[in-house]
């Protein structure tokens, strides 16, 4: 197995991928397992095979700020996952045997700055430790523009995405380039 047997699984992240992994880990019937065997990706399959009995999801955002679809959150909670909002992971705690035994969080007091840019702020005096034996990070998806060079003439927006005309999807800085999807809009439902 890719993942050692687990009783308490902790997913870090507040988006749809985090809830997809968490909800998959909660499902235990053979019929559902067969469905997932056919369609699931590696992370979901690994979580399912872990045989978890308790699943937690922790994220930086408050419930109102979470990027996951409301239906994913509500259905996940209905299925039994435990939600922890406004927490930022600070350390994965290990036992003497080197295995995960818990995770330590600091209270997240804000996720975005006044211009709505990602800039988490924490109250380090407010710490919380929660026991678990497996941690899966499902955070931060973005395009990698490391291949672009200044001489390519591709201008990026303040969000780090390719600047385009919204009607034509033509680059605003390089007329022979057209771009769409995540590199223009940021992460959405389909990657």
C-alpha cells in the first residue's frame, strides 16, 4: 500500500480537492470502493485504501471564505468529516518511532490582505494540537511559469496569471499568444 493503515486522517486544505480526498476516505462500502477503483486518482485511491475511521479537514479560511463548493462542504460534514476552520498548520508531530502522531496549528486571523491578496496572518499565541496518524496536504494549486523568460514578452497579472483580453483571450503583451483556462483564470473545477 502507498499509505500505512490509518485511524485518524487529517486533510489540510479548504478547496474541492481537499474535500474530494476527505469524502473518499470516509466511504467504506465494497460497491463504492469498486466505483473509486475505476475512476479515482492516486490521492483518492490511497486515502480510500488507508481504511480510516475518522477524517478531519483543516483550512486557513473561515467557513464563509472557504474556496470549496458549499455542497462539497455540507455533504462532507453530513458524511461525517470533521471540519476545523481558521487554523494554519505549524508542525507535523512525530512519535519516537518516527510515525505521525498529530499536527499542531496556530489560529489564522486573516487569510487575505486589504487588496484580497493571499497573505495569511496568525495568532501564534493560540495553538491547538490534534492527534492523527496520517496527514495529506491538498493545498495550493497554480500554474508554473518558470519556463518563461523576459525576452518572451509575456506579461503576468498581479495574481501571477497571463494577462489576456477577456473577449479574445489574446495576450495583452504578445499578440501571437492566446491563453485560457487556469493560466488566465486561476484554479477552477477542472485542472
